[in-house]
C-alpha cells in the first residue's frame, strides 16, 4: 500500500494494482441504514475493475469507471487526475454493536485505481 500526495494538489490516496482487501471494525451505536460512498481516480478503460463492500450481511458492487482529468496549467501541460465520489448503495445495521466492513478492490488492468476514501453516513 502506498499513500501518495503531490504538492497539496492531488489528495492522499492508495494506488491499487491487482486485487486488494481492506478491513475496518466499526461500532454502530444505533440500528439504521447508512449510505455508502467511495472516492477514487481511475484513468483506464471501464469494465475491467471493480469495488465491493461487505458489511452486516450486505454486499455492494461497483464497476469502476474512468473519472477524467482536470487541466492544472494549460501552458505547462500540467494535468491532474480527478477524484470522484460514487454512491455504492445502502447497508442496514439491525442492532447496535461492532461490525466488520470489508472493502475489496479489483484492479485487473495496467491502470491503477487510486482509492481515496470510503464514507458511510
């Protein structure tokens, strides 16, 4: 896992190539349903990579899409990869307590997936 940042212009992220898993143990203080979002940058072709989230008996799946670029300085050919937020779905937590959140990133081509964050609200 590599955390990368560049002059404060590109957010910290993990450059993922291949298959990678991440796990968090979280405490849910009251039952309810939470929206799950992820943010990443990806400049390759769509349809080859995916993100999956598993928690509380629910599995969410997202096919990674190209996020595009932003021109930082046109005269200097300075181009910045865009980081976009994507809603993956909803997860219901039936009781308060500890839950495992498992994130799987499948980056199966030559373009890394630059994973920024997972957000549950």
